[in-house]
C-alpha cells in the first residue's frame, strides 16, 4: 500500500522517541487498519480505517492526538506535495477528503465519482487515485491539486480486477507504478504521464498475492512485496527486469523507502519468524531485524502495507493487527 512523509530534523529532535528507546507500542482506537502516513514537519502519524470511517492521529512518539471521524470508508492517504494537506480516499464516499496538516481540520471534500476510491499517490501537481467498487471495474484516475483540486479524470488505466496499488517518487516526476492485488499471478506496470494520458512504459508478472509496492527515491527500481515469494522483489523501472531481491522469508506484505535517507524497510506476516527487515546504503544484508513475538506480549502480524518511515530514516512506524483486538502502532529504531 502507497506511504509518505515530510521531514524536518529539528522536529525529529523535539518529538521523536528518546535515543535509548528501540521500540514503542501504542494500541490504536480502531477496529481495523488500512493505511499509515508520517508527517515529519508537523510531527504526526496518520492511521486510517475503512470500517471505522476515521483517521487516528498520533505524535511521533505514538501518543494519540485526535481521531478524525465522518470519513466514509477512509482508505489510502498521501501528503500533498507542499505538505500542507493530507488527502484521504473515501472509498464509501466517492470523494477525496482534504485535511489541513496544521489544524487537523477537514478543509475540503472533493468528488471523484461513485467509483470507490482506494489508494492515493502524488506526482508533481497531480493526485493519482485508484478505484474499484466491483471486480474488473477498477482503474486509475488523476486530479490536479495545485493551484486547486479539480480536472478529475478516470480510466487512465481501466478494466482492472480490483483497485490497484500505486507508487510514485519525487525523484522521477510523472512516473507511476501500478500493481494488481488479488490475482495470481500478479501484474505490475510502469507508466509515464504525458499530457492527459498514462503511457505504458513496461509491464511484467511479479508473482502471486501482491500486497505492497514502492519506488526507489531516484525512480530506477520498483520494489514488490508479494506473499507467494520469500523475497522482497526488485525490478528495474525501464523494463521491469527482475534483479536481485532481499531474502525476508514468507510472506512479504509491506515495503517502505525513506525519501531523505538511503534506507529500505521490508515486512512479512510471519507468526514464528522475524517480521521487519531494515536495509541501509544499498546493502542486501539487513542492518536491523525485528520480531514482534519478542516485542509484544500478545504478538500480532504486520498489516499489509503497514510500514512508513519517519524523518531521516531514524524511526520506522509499523502497524500490526489481528481479527480480535485493536491495531497497534509500533515505533522501531531504524
């Protein structure tokens, strides 16, 4: 699932966990989890829930600040390019909600059609959204966000099985990665925005049970967390050629790239094995490994797409969940 942040190191020093801490856990006032976004500038973490129709806001140490309600089917989230707004896909509202990141107040609700918007990403002055209320009726659309929200267009990628996963990066404006969850095998594709169109650049079959995707900061690589593999897969974006992967074991379900540090995180939903792997400076050997069985008295599995980096790649935010208790926000030293 698409994750985002804005970084200010001064804020990190004031509000991040203390240097001696390696793990903090906070039980969230939600019944389910959908998406997590970190805003390093204002010092907030946002966690959405479709079934609770709300977004919980914590500070960077995991303390709950507020809960924003009345967000029907709150699903994917992304920060605006300038960091002033958080966009929330309202999968049961046919719209995208705009939240002021300073005041944490909703300042706009922008219709995109009765298409069940799901995942969000930004590139340049565009908001990219995936949607799909029924199988084989899903697709990808876009809207302008600067200087104002508008010019909504759907069907740029059409006829998909379910709402696709999305990934973009500031390092390659106009480049959009699209991944298809829920199918075996799972397709991934790379598109370049040219005018009002998505131009297909490359496509490939990743593996089965695709759960999350991310682009490298420079846009040269696509990372795919697919549950049927024992690796976090890595593809070149020019041709989607498979390159060396990261051995993490079964079953990969999350990936996050820090945009202001050369650090990568991969996650799996493993009951008896390590859950989170952190890789620095392009290395294929993890610099840190975390097992939630060692960190939690009542261990939960890492949620699909449940990873997001804080400022400077120093702290990783990981959401764990199960079917019986509230999701947990875990803060892990990077």
